[in-house]
C-alpha cells in the first residue's frame, strides 16, 4: 500500500508529491501532440486544451481556434503545460488520464475509503489521512489477476435495476397520461352539468318573465276594452239626450234610462280603477352563484391525494441497492 503522507516528508519539493513514475525516466521527457499521435503522426506539443484535456502542436492549436465548436475552449500556453507526458515512456501510469482538478498532473492514486481517483495534489489536499493505492503498483495485479470479475454480477444487477426503472417509469408515464385524460373528462363533464343546470334555470326564469308580461298584458287589454265599451255607451247616452223632434214623454224616458246607464258606467269605472295596475319585477342574482363568480376556485380544485407507486419495484430496487453497495465493498481493488 502506497503511503503518500510518508513519501511527502521525503520529497525534495515542499508541499508536493514527486511523480514516482517520472523518477524512472528522463527529466526532459518530450510532450507530443495527442491529435497528431492518434493520426499516426508525432509532433511536439506547444499547448494544452484544458477543455478537451489534450496536448496540441501549433497547427492543431490554430485549427482548434478556428473551428466554431472549439474556438472558446480554454487553451493553456506553453509555460502552463504539464512538465511530463507519458506517451514517450510507455509506463503504466501513462495509460491513465489527466486529473480533472489539476490538469497539469496525471491520475496516479486511488483512495479505497472514498472511491476517488486523483493526482498527488489531490492526495495531499483531500486524502491526507487515507491509505491510498499507487496505481502503478496495483493496476497490473488487479487487471491481469482478474480481480474485477466480481463487478460482473454487480453490472448485471445494475442493468436489471435500470431495466426495471425504465419499465416502471414507462408504466408511470402511462398512468400519468391516463390520469390527465380521466381528470380532464371529469372536469368537462362537471362543467357540462353546470351549463345544463344554468340553461334550465335561465329557461325557467325567462318563462316566468314572459308569463308575468302576458298575464298583465291580458288584464290591461281587457280593461282597455271595457273603457272603450263604456265610452261608446256614453256616446249613445249623449245621442239619446240630444234635442230632437220627440215628445216630452220620450225625453223623460231617455233621461231616466241615461241615469241608470250612467250609474252602471260609473260603477264599472270604479271597479276598473282598482284593476288598472301591473306587477313590477326585478331579476335578483343568486348569492351562491354570485360568490362562485368571484371565487378563484370555481368549478373545483386540483388536489394531490397520493402518489403512484409500484411496490414490487421499490422492494426489488431496495434489495438491489443493498447488494450493489455490498458488492462495491467486496471488490478487492
């Protein structure tokens, strides 16, 4: 087991862990362009793209700055480039990656306590009290010794868990979709019931208004007819009493008849006077309906009453999470 704290005290550079792998090689290790190297060409690196985490030569840097997708990448100058590059040494450490936190340093250590990979600076800063593994010492034994075979069942369990998760997410998506359709249908049905009720009440009120109008018009028209009839009778009385070539007896009879007819007309007129009226109506708003119009919760509300859960899935996923956690502790590397 590699102890970086112990080694730190014996290193020449204060506060830094020297690269044990570099001590095995040349001090003036050449850094080469990684894009060119992948294309079968070897060019000396003059810069480092921190975004892509690749060393580049001048032509590749110029091209990198021209392309739209990479023109805003963070490019380190020659002076900022890490002082070592593993491709010329063919070491085990050279097969790792550059540290995310410290782009000038390579990943060389693994902390089993936290499950973290890091460079020497990471160990000094974050894992000072941990027992870390030096990758160059343990990698070959772990990989060649097939110590990672225990990851196979864990990967299978993780795949099963993801498959169950995907299947159950799809089931819940269907439930959410169906729930939405169902609740929309219920809402619209209730709204239709309210509309039917309002239409019926509107018709009832309109019928009442029409009935009052027709009844009052019938009474008033009958009174109008009676007034016109009485007026005609008065014209007849006036004609009978007008001077003419009649005897005194006939004039007397006409006068007495007129008295009787006038008494009847006056009586009828008095009766009509009490009937000459009409009902005054006013539509009064229903207080409950008016409150409904002023409410922010008209029709109803949408309440969360529970949640959809697939109990068998949660039971299985819990068991798998426990097993995956147990597997991660059993891996020897």
